[in-house]
């Protein structure tokens, strides 16, 4: 009498089949690729939450987004450049209005988490010698100790703000969070189509990120006016006005927090 060994499918095999699918079948015919896709999807649902639990990954962002429901489904919050070198008065890139908005940003992040809105921490981190910074700023890195150098105190988030497990950190080297980063693919792959933006500073990183978001058809794009800041109130107000003119929603923090879920 013959004995047959029963094969029990385990979710760990998904990664093996994914490797085969991506690496070995890129030029195969449609039926083979379709079959591989079916293999990949089989048995994945039961373990989805476990796969999504790892921090600092697209899967983790999707996992936290899945908590959001109703009005906030498909929305993410970008917290931009709330780092010591921008916020503290002794910082080389000090934004005069930045320190005053720290409590507002803390509160906005807390509300976002309560609503199940995934929070993405957008920061600048640079090479010590400024080889990846804008040309007009490279003089600040002549001694190898420029602003927001990766691993430096100045590059750290200001006190009171910190990612929790599963929240995504996005490093940029230019004003826009979309420029030469994976932000757009990250958002699209996780079903995000609407953004809420807080941080500094309004005429530079906030503005360029907002304009790129609008150009990429994210809607609505919301900028919380008193959880963003510039060097002066005049500059801040002028840039908020420009953003309104391209369809950006600009509530106060109180207005945004009181919006029905």
C-alpha cells in the first residue's frame, strides 16, 4: 500500500513563490503568469495582518490605513521637516514660526492616529558634505557638519514628536516630498488619494509638496493653517492664499478636528 505525504500550504511559502514569479517568470506567457498569480494569492488572506505588522514598510502603512473608515478612508497625513535644525532657535535652518506650531502639530498627529489616518514623517537627511543637497546650499556643508546630516541631533524630530510602531519615515533631499522619492508609489499602492499636511515651512517644502500633490491628482489636499508655519506671518499667509487658489483646503486645526468622521 502506497503512502502519500500530505502537503500543507503555509503562508511562508508565499515569499518563495513571489521570488519565482518575479525573478523566474518575467518573460513567461500569460497563462504561466496567471497561474503564478493564483499561487501567490492562495492562503494569503488569513495571515495578512501578520504580514502587515512590520514597521517602516509599505505593508505597515497599508495596515494602519485599513483602520481608517468612513470619511478618512484613503487619507494620509504628511508631517514635514519638524526637525531640530528647522524648529529650534539655535538651528542653522531655523524657521521663526516653527516652534510656535509644535503643540498644534502634536495635537494634529494625535487626532490623525485616533481617526486611523496613517502618519508619514517626511524629513530631510543629507550627506555630511552636502553632495546631495541643492547647489545653493552646499556652502553650509563645507566643514562636513551641515544641517540635518543623517544621524545628527539636528536631523532628529523636535521633542514631543516621534513616530510610533508602523509609521513610515520618508527621507527627502529637496523641497518637495515627491521629488526623487517613493512617496507617490507608496501612497498609490496603499490606496491613499487624499492628504493632510502639517509642518514647515510654508513657502518651501510645504508649498512644493502641495503643488506636486495637486498635480498628481490627490484630492482633497488639506493644509492645516495653524499647524504649518513660515519665517513670517506675511509669507505664511501669502502662500496659504496661493494654495487656496489651486483648490487646497485650508482649515484651522480646530476646524479640522471638529470635522465629522
